[in-house]
């Protein structure tokens, strides 16, 4: 999974019909100090997270293994909100 | 999903038989200010978008989860047209 | 899909039994001006292309969605020969 | 598979219901001398490894091919602990 | 598929039970002149290759499309030994 920070929302009216109700969040990838990396991912929220929260994103077919995302054209899902990291060495 | 801008079309006569009728669009990856990044993706359009529109692209097996793309050798699909982004911090 | 140019062939005698008859082509990735990028992909040809032709390559599980590649250990397939690109802006 | 070193743990209370009981480890990618590379992966542990151990991580749909991870929104799994590498040349 | 050179072996005693008997090889990615690139992949051998041989590696779910790898947490497989490359232009 990829570690990221929720920094925004994508608004979309015209989309695949299976995606009605999907909440597309912009997730900035971060390093282990929660500092922004260059890349971001647009992911569907399956756990209910808010702005500036740190999250885990699962990508590829694994992104479709939640109740909401199953069988939908979605390749990234937020499947966990991160409380904290315990790191022995960076 | 990946954020991009539609900048062109790929014309192809000889292709896998399952792809007859597919519309291949060239999607330039963009950052959160809609500025072009280095990479581009060729994606099939499943929602009906036009030139210069901002879109979301789903890749991998998730690209086959639309009515048109199912069971076809397609690894990228435009599944949403972006209206706007709400960003708290870039 | 990835845009590339066919620049050669891989010869292989010892391979997975499902791959007998597979034609492995070397596809140099190119930019929108057909200039070579750094990377290349070895892909199976499913449409019948020749040297120096510009093609589209589908990767991942989508590479197995053709009659020849189904259920085979193949992660890249040439599924279209490109006639031309129409680009509004590069 | 990717070679990495376990350097920490991710704590998460709010997550997809299928993930209750999952142990999320932070795996720093390493080179063949076990020196840290820039990237890290958050992976679920399926073999029982400890801090600072060297491991193999399988990603994508292959990460769901273990008893614990099957059908879950998990895209990276630790499926082997590495004892040692035999390398002819680096 | 990715072109690489077999440069070593990974030894692992503790691993997912489905992986007993798997031979994990270290494959250095190479360019078209067989010169080492920066990256390496750990892949399961399905064709019987030896040290220093040039091989093709299939990744992702396609790595599970061989008799030995099916349904196992393996994301990279050596599915062909390369005899030679015919290249028109590099």
C-alpha cells in the first residue's frame, strides 16, 4: 500500500454510471515523516476520511475488493486511516 | 486514478478484433494546476470527452470494468470527466 | 496503453510450454513525435506488425485478453498498429 | 518480488472491515547489499517477520493469494523472509 | 515482459506454505546490449535457467499463469530463456 495525505477532492458530474456516489479524493504521497513527495493519486474513499488525514491507498485490482468499489472502474481506494507510524530507523 | 488532459487521438485500422469501435485518446498527465507532466497514456474513452478536457484515467484490470471495455485488451480507460478540483494545499 | 516502435525480435527456444508459437517483439517506447524514450518492452504480437511500425501495447492482465494470449504468462501485447496521431498540443 | 527490510509498523483503527487483524508493516526497499533505496511499501505480513528482517514482497493481485489476504483490499504482502542472497556479480 | 540477466539466488526458509519448492532467482534488468540497469526483480523460475543467462520475466497476475505459479503469491516469473535478440536499431 501507499502512504499518503488527503489534500483535496475531485468533482465530476459526467462519469461511468457505476461511479455515481463515488467520492474521489486527492491523495498526496508522503514519506515516513509525512512530507509531501512529488506524486499524487486520485482514490475512492471507502472508510470515511477527512482533509489532511494520513491514509493507506491500495491500487490495482486490489482497489476493487471493497463493498463499494467491487466491479467498478476504480484503480485506487483508501482502505485505512493511519493513526501513527512506529519506525525503528529511516 | 491518474489526472490528465485529453490532447489528441490515435488512429488505428489494424487492431485486435475486439477493439473495433474503440476511441483511443491521448491523455497527457497533469499536476494539480493542470500543468503537463512528462508522461502520457493512451486510453479508451468510456464517458464521451472532448479535446482539452481534464479527465480521470483508471488503469490495469480496473480499466476493463466498463460496459465497453470488458474482456478487451485495454489497460487504460477514461471513466470520469473532471469538473474541478478542491485542494487545501499543494 | 503505451505508444512504441517495433525495433526487433527476441528469440527463445526454452520457454513455458504455453508460449510455443508466440512472437516476442522488442517495442521501444516513443514520445508523441515518435522519438525513442529510454525504456523498451518485450511484447507478444497479436495483430501482425512489422519492423519500425508504431504500435500500442496493453500491459498487465489486459495483455491476456486476446485469443492467442489468454491464460498465458504474458504481460504485454501489441493490440493495435498506429496509423497516425492527431495532437492538438504537445 | 521486491526485496526489502522491515523498518516499522503502521497503526490503523479505522479501516475496511475485512482488514481487522491485518498487520501492516513498513518495508524499506533495499539493494542487493541490503542498503536502503528511496522507496518504501506498506505490506501485510503473512509469514510472521520481525523488525529489521529482510523480506520479499509480492504486489498487485498476487498479494491476495494467501489465506489471510484473499479477497481483501491489500496490494502488497510479505510472503517470505530472506535468509541470504547468493550473488554472482552485482 | 522485462529483459534481464540471472545473477543470483534468494534463500528463504520461512515463507508462505504455497511457496515450498519455489526457486527465487535475482534478475538484474538489462538494456538491449545486456548491460545492467539499476533495477532488479526477484522472480520464480518456471523454465529452468542458470546463472548469467538472459531471460524474460512476466510480472503481475500474468506471473501466475504457469503450472507451478498458479494461485500463489508470486508476482514475477521467468517464462523464457533468451537465445538472442535481433535489433534493427537501438
